[in-house]
C-alpha cells in the first residue's frame, strides 16, 4: 500500500494550467491513482486538502465534498477512518468548518468536546444534533 500526500491529491483533482509544474505533476498523479492497486489517504491529508482547495483554489464546499466523496469511492483507495470522514462531511455539508466537523466526528466515542474560542462551532453542532455535544467550559463563558 502506498500513502498519498495532499499535493498529489491536489494535482489529481485541480487543473491549474497557470502552474507549469502542476501540469506535468497532474499527469503523474492521474497515472498513480489509476494504476496503483492499493493507496492510502490519512485523514490529516484530507484536512489539509480541504484547506488547500478552499483557501488557495477558492473551491466551494459542495465541490470539496464532491472531491472527497469521489476519493473514498475509488476502489483502490482506502481513506483512514472513512466512517469518521463521512460523518465530518455531513457536518461540513450543513455549514460547519471542515476541521471542526472532522475533530468532532473523530471524537465520537467521547461524552463531549470542549472548546474555548468557538461558540459558533458549539451552537452549530447542537443545532445539527451532532455528537458528542460541544460546549464551552463554564470558566470561559463567565469571562465574557
């Protein structure tokens, strides 16, 4: 099994004709993904890929979801904790930040998740009924 890094996946999914290096790398990325019998994508690579697609390439969340959905459906690709990734995509589709959704989905065995700075995350997770519940510890809430 061969693990894939973010840059290879970005080259596979993004056609960037303005970057000469990317043009050549895209062909190589496509060949690797088409011919390697067993590929592995760590969920941290997906986290970075979402950030890259959203931040650098300005892709919409719906397009990013389509990319990740496509990737984990490839028969020769194993995505680490694919059920966690699927749960994270559910939150992401509903408007959550992908990183927050992935952190929360990975914490599914926990009885809760604490955050100090992200009340929006806590509210959105509660509104969507996602588990575990996200909350701001009482000491942080009193400071405001």
